[in-house]
C-alpha cells in the first residue's frame, strides 16, 4: 500500500491536487481512498459531492471521506480530557476555557491521522491520498510519542496497579481525583498508535509527502520551512507541485507583470527544493471542480507517469543534534568544494554552488544560533551550528 500526503499553506490548492492525484490513481485501476484531515474541509467541494465522516464511493475504484477532527479527538482523547478537566477543576469552577486547555495543540490533527492508520491496517486499498492540515509541523508532531509518554508519566507517576490501592486514599485526603484504569488504558493506546503511525509515515517505501506551492513569496517561505521540518523528522518529501502557474499562451499585457513575478519565483522554488522533482499545474480558465477538471489537472501535473510512484527517495537535507549543537547536512552532488559559498542572513541559509543557489529557511531551533563550522565531503555539506548570533 502507498500513502501520499499533500500539505501546503492554506489556499494554494492542495485539496485540488490531492483529489486530482486520487482520480488519476483510480483511473489506473488502483483501489484509491482520498481523505481530508483538514478541519476546514473542501474535498467535497473539489468533487462537487457532499462528503461525510464515512467512506463514500465517488466512482469506480475511488472512495472519499472528510474526517470529523472533533469527533476523532473525542473518540481517542475523550476519557483523558474528561479526567484532566476534573483534575484542573477539583478546586475551581469548571468553564469552557479549562476544557480547551485539556486538548493539546495539534491533538485533533493527530487523532485524525490515526484514522488513516486504521485504513492502512485493514488493507482494503492500494493507495491512500491525504489532504492534510496546511502545515508540515502537523506531521512533525508524529515524532513526539515519546514526549507524550514523558508528559503523561509526569502527570500520572502512579502505575495502574498502584492507583487501585492508593487512589481512594489520595482522593479522600487531598480531594484530587485519580485517573481510572480506562483513562490509563486510553493513554497507552494513544501512545502505541502514534508510534505505529510514525513508523509507517517514516517508511519511505510506503509514505511520500508532497508539498503544494504557488509561485509567490510568502507561500514559498512557508513551504521552505515545512520542507526543513519534514527533513528534520526524516519524512520523505518526494515531490513539489507548483500550482496555478500562468500559461505561456496568455499574451495579454495585463498579466505580463504577474508572469514576470512567477518566473522569478519558479526559479526560487527550483533552488530551494533541488534535487526534489518539481511538477507544474497551470491556472485554468475555470475553477477546478468535478471529475472532468480534476482529471485535466492530474494530466497537467503527471502527464503519462504513475502518480503513485515514489518520485524521489533521498535525503536532501537532515538536521541532527550532537550535545547542545546542531548539524545540518545538505546533499549537494556534482560540485567541488572550491565552488561552494555559505551565508546566514536572519532565518535564511544561502548556499551557492557555482551558478546554483539554494535558499534554506532555518527551523526555529536554529534561528538564534550561528554557524561555527562547515565541511564538504562526498557530496554532502555539513554545517555545524553553535554560538548565539550576533545582534
């Protein structure tokens, strides 16, 4: 089974690209499921069909679903949330703010992704296409089941067996409610499912992440940051889709300025994401709604190639921690050391290899640090970050 996840800044058209990919996969005879985990669902609008929290067959070999993120969070986190609310309000007045505090940022997105784990384990589909929430950081959360386990062990240091013995006494003396066995079971279940999901998403033979961008400055900036995060957590970004590109056939002078701007940013996209394959989709003369238009979009992006194939399986960049230092490794093949230059400007790292330039938006953990050392060997540039940036 293949899992293909589309992410990107809100409004870039990732839902349309995800739906188009699913349409083309189904046309090739693959049993295909396309799901939306974005709370602001628009997948049904792309198909011009009403979707629900249950699987609906759209056409031959194609099923779709808009996952109810609130429902999934309540189902997977409900008992824990109820207990935390009781704990936080043991000596206070219960209100909606307290209930909101018991749902961690990103929890709804995570619980929705676990629905994909269910479909993967059932094995009824050849490919699952995911229209994901508009940020790569959502996927990065999957790398933190250990953090969740640590947090829970700090909050619930008493084991399940001990709770049965000392729980009533603690509740009686301190007036603090103790977690039930059901609450502890739910915590364990969440932890193991998240860990299983992380392993599947990290398996490069199963899961590919694809970033959708428009040739616009702010969109590219967000995409660069998502790309860095996804590489940090070792997810395989196998393609970038540049959507809504003005066709060369447009000759009207009104659009000349826009075409010039897009031409500049298309070059920036190549520099930022090389050697990841880049696919292009035009701005159509009408909105991309319904099977016919989705089919046209898929043809423009993939042409005769199989959209489900792994388009790239390498590590373009990687961040590792060594003590309190960080090492950023960049794959830069086919250049010589003497042709490399390196500059850090604000949140950007600018690498030049002869006439080729790569702009890398640094993750937040590196923003306050400066470069202390760089080495280039066997086509890999390793940049060590350490000291605080001046100014």
